C-alpha cells in the first residue's frame, strides 16, 4: 500500500499494482488496484483499473478507467433509497 497526504504522480512509464491512499493522485501510466483519494486525475496516457473512492475525479480524453467509482461525501445507495422514501412520505402529508 502506498500512503501520502500529498500528491502522488504515476509517470508515463510507471506501473503500480496495489492500493493507494493519497490526497491527490495523477496517473499518466498504469494503476491496478483500489484507490482512495480526495482528487484523482487520469491523464490521456493514464489507465486505472479497480475501485476508485474520491471526492473529485477527472478523466482526460483518451484516459482509461475500468472499474467502480464511489464519490466521497455522498449517501450510499441503501441510504439514498431510505432518504427518498422518507421524502416521499413527507410530501404526502
């Protein structure tokens, strides 16, 4: 696992296989594994496969992302459904 509160850059010839936790991740090479960051940028030569959990995600044209994306600070699907049901009940009153 790679951990940093700051910026991690994976260069054009770089390849990481494993988990990354960082404040900001810029990918120009290849990342295979789960990523937990505040912001991720997948550049045109970048390729990420795995689960990304982030507050912000930018994918440039020709950049590749394969996997799941989870947005930090939002409700989980189960919680979102519960909130929708409660809102519908309140509107009926």
